């Protein structure tokens, strides 16, 4: 059973929602910064960091959408991973702009896994 959050559920400044929003912003900033990176491992950063950041942010956006059916951690992870995988497949058949790379699937999985670990930490902090 979950403990009550520090702030009431109806409050727009609910701590858990604020932390999840911060995670979306972090993912978006990483996505934007990845394209501007110039340094060691530049090719890896340009190729895979955007996939990791996108799937990471997508996971938290799903929670912020407050769709009851997918408000469970593993369901949200499945939806975020599915969205990322579908976008990769659409790039592969040239229906979506972008570069198709089979390793992008692994990067998307890594982003969702990172989001799951981060969300576990965020929930512990918020529901303490």
C-alpha cells in the first residue's frame, strides 16, 4: 500500500508530479544537447543519446498524462518502449525522417530501463 504524498493529490504542486516533470525536462535537455555535442565519443553521442533521452522522457510523459490504464510502472515502460520502437521501424521503412540503426533499439531499451530506475528513486523521495 502506498503512503500519502507530502502534498494533497489534487494539488498541482504535488511533489511526485513535480519530480516526474523534472525528469521529462532533463530528458528534453539531454535530447537537445546531444545534437550540439563535440568531443570524445561524438559519434556515439549523436547516434544513441537522442534515443536514450527520448525514451526516458516518453516514460515520464506517460505518467504525467494520467491515463489510468497505464499508470503502472511496467505498463508505462511497455508503452514508452513501443512508441520508441515504432518510430525506429518507421524510420527503417522511410515513413519517418531519421537514420535507422538496429542498435537504436538497444538504446531505447536502455532509456526506458534508466527511466524505471529513476522513477523508483523519485517515488521513494516523493512518498517518504
